[in-house]
C-alpha cells in the first residue's frame, strides 16, 4: 500500500484516482504508524514551501519521512513535494527542507512567464526504470513558480526547458522527484506512476 | 518547449452540460463526465467547467460531477461560476479540481484573490475577466454575466490581478463572444503585454485560423472555446495539426 501524505495542500484526490486506475492501493494519511507500515510514500503538494514544512513539523512528520526515506522505502515527491526533498528553498526567504537530496530551490527566471503553467517536454538524460516505456521529449503538465536550482548531476533523469534548464525528474536510490504532475499528464503521467508502482516490493 | 493549450469549456447546469442560448436543437451534449472523457481522448490540454446553477442543492450535484470528472480524466481542469468564498474554493479543490476561476467576486472584493492565492497557491487561482470595448483601445470590466459595467479598465484590472496573486488570466471578450468571427486579438495582446502570467483567450472562436491568430498575434498562451467543440465543428486533433502546420508548438496525441 502507498501512503499519500495529507498535510492540507492541493488536489490529492486526482492522485488517488490515478493510482486506483493503475490498481495501486493507496491511502491518504498523516498517521505515523500507517506511514511506517506502508510499502511506499508519496509526498504531494502545491502551495508555499514554508507553509508545507511548517505543516509537516506540526504533524511531527519530518523525522518520520527522513527515517522512512533512509530505510530505503520508495518515496516520490510531486511538484512542491519534490522541492521539499532538497536542503534549502529561497521561496520568500530561506527555509530548510528535508535534505534528502543535495541542492536548493529558487524562483524561475523572470525572463519567462511565472508560474510555468502547461504542457512541456521532458528530455531524458539517462536510462532509469522510472522512465520505462516513456518516450524522450514526451509532454507532461507543469504548474510551478519555483524550481530546483542546484543539484547533483548524477540525480538528473529528465529536464525541461523554461527560462533555462529545469530538473523535471530526479532520482537518488529510493528517492524520486517529479516537478510536474504525473496524475495530470495523461498517458505519460500514468506510465510514470505505474513505473513507481513497479519499484514497490 | 512549452506548448500552447487548447481548452474546451463546458457550462454545467444541474449536473448536465447545457448549450448556449443561440443553439436550440442540440441534444447529444449532455453528460459532463462523458464529454470530459471524449475531450481528454481527443487531445484537449485542459478543461473548464462553469457551474451555472444557483441553488445550494444544485451546487452539491455539481461538486459530485467535479469528483466524477477527476476520477475519469488525467488532464487538469478548472472550475468556475459562483466561486465567492474561501470555503467555495476549498470544496471545489477538495472535490478534485486543479484550479478555480474567479470573476465577479474578485471585482467586488479584490482581497479575495489575495487570500485565495495565499491559502491555496497562485497556481490554482485563475482571474476571469469579462471585458467589453467602450472606446478605441479601451476595454472595461463587466460583471454579473456581462450585465453590469464596473467602469474598471480591463488592462489595469489584469495588472492588479497579477499583483494580488492570480496565477493565470482568462480574458473573455464580450463583444465577440458567440459570434464565431474570431477572438479579440487586440484586447488579448494588450493584456498579454501588460502582465507576466499566462493568458487564456476566450470568446469568438469559429474556425481553425482564429486559434492561429490569437495564439500568434494575440500572444495568448491558451485558447478556450465551447460550441465549436461541442457541436463537432472543430475537431481538436485536426485543430492541433493545423496549429502545428502553422509553426505553433502544440502537444499532439496523448
């Protein structure tokens, strides 16, 4: 079973519907025991970085998520959820994230319209099970104003171009991030979620 | 490269998709969930649902529709119509919508946009502007379904909307709406040049070339239309091929 962390942000229902469509059992929760006993975790999210970290703190989930990730359990961060995996965000200040991945989060270049809204292509940089059966340059749906700015090169699986190179899919061991919304990205998105499901033992 | 978006718009009344007033004889457009699936398969990039019902009871039926749509389609959709309070925004998003579109309530209470953007994030707050030409190169904002002129300059209002935290603007040109003679390029362009958030053009689509014009000359990021899609006058896949043939970046296939 996959636990979807519900810290009050965004449209979680669509994510759950997508998983159901793929016959992946999921539950929306903030309960530590449920999270610990699950096979995989999804950290969704839209909204502000600091609010999200505050909400996770209040629910006393930051340590749980770190421990679970360190134990090797597959964990997928979507949109803001992915950004929360990093060390630092410069969204209206400077805030600490979960630090599961090295790097930081910055506002998208003002040379382009912000938020980055719509379907953009993902260039695949290397072969990875998370992108099995996904064509290079497939369209996925993005909605975000902030993006990963610094990162470890070997974690980059896919990127898009928007005011510069924007990390779209990142992976380090069992930790996976997607800047776009796979649950809103048609067949391509469903395939990516299916691949995540394949990681669950 | 970021693709230009094509967005069918569905008016929903008491759980059913309804036709525009000018169209009396169409009955096959009915179930919003079925129609949403059809557009999803046809390659629509996004959908918009306008709740045109009034009573609370009907609103619950509508939220039920939103949830059913969310269960069936894997593309984003926006809900508009009668969004007046933070509770409205919350219930629509919780039912599975990705964005809410706010129109009259934003004009009467601009703080509402700010509060909603702060609470739910700019990316899900769409400011919908109904504008009508009142003088050369001047457009004013109308509310209450285009019945009341607020006297507010549409371009200034768009700029203010961006400042308040709207993540996107839908600009509906009342003068040309339903005429099928093309989008209002002048207005769309004027707004697109005034703000740094995505612009969705609405009103006036009749043929494929109208989409080309508004996405190229009008600088729109997306184009919205209703009847041409509902009545099969324009097929989304053919439209996308047409746009592609004119050098416009679009997402084709699924």
